[in-house]
């Protein structure tokens, strides 16, 4: 199983010479890569020690960039620090709506 790394630990690696970034709940050590990054060192330093998923996606990185990332993967973000994802929230809303529709249908049938 992949190593689990907490957000608190990631936060300690927030400098140019010690640079970790979280992207899509995976932790990357891009210390060595930063000087080779086509998007420049500064864009990586801006998100050092935190979650840079939004920034990474906003740039629209290529598949090649995703291949390169794999070399710097060091572990997964600890489950406790993973934010509830949109699909899970959608499922909850879906269930709630389903229950309301079912409830209304039952009331309708019995009131006839
Ligand atoms: C391990 C993480 C990353 C890898 C391997 C990576 C790799 C690359 C590569 C290969 C490119 C060239 C264009 C492409 O192929 O898409 C690029 C461009 C760029 N990246 Fe990253 N990147 C990473 C993280 C980030 C993050 C976190 C940010 C922003 C905070 C960022 C900002 C940019 C920008 C601004 C460009 C320039 C886009 C342009 O000039 O059109 N990158 N990156």
C-alpha cells in the first residue's frame, strides 16, 4: 500500500529546496524537478507545502506532464485530510431527492 502522508507533514516541505505539493490527493516531491519545470520554478513555489490541484488543473497540463509527475510521487494524502469529493456529495443529494419523490408518491397514492 502507498505511504500515507498528512497535510501537516506536507506543510513542512514548503520551501524551494524542500518542495512537496499535493495534486489530486497524491503527494509529490518536486524539489529536484522545480528547475526543470516548463512552467517555471515560481509557479511550483507558490503552491509549495499545500494542495495545488486547482492550479495544476487550471493550467491544463498535458498527458506528458502527468507522465513526468509519476517520477516524483512519494505517497497518498492521509485519508483524514482528503476532502469529501463532489461525487460523494452528489450521491447524498441524489438520495435525498429520491426519498422526497418516493414520499410524495406514497402520499399521492394514499390520498386518492
Ligand atoms: C509534479 C507536478 C508538475 C509537473 C510534472 C508539471 C509539468 C509541466 C509540464 C511538462 C509543462 C509543459 C506543458 C505541458 O506539458 O502541459 C508545464 C507547464 C506549466 N506548469 Fe506545470 N507541472 C507540475 C505542477 C504544476 C503546478 C502545481 C503549477 C501551478 C501552480 C504548474 C504551472 C505550470 C504553468 C504555469 C505552465 C506553463 C504553461 C504554459 O506556458 O502554457 N505546474 N508543467
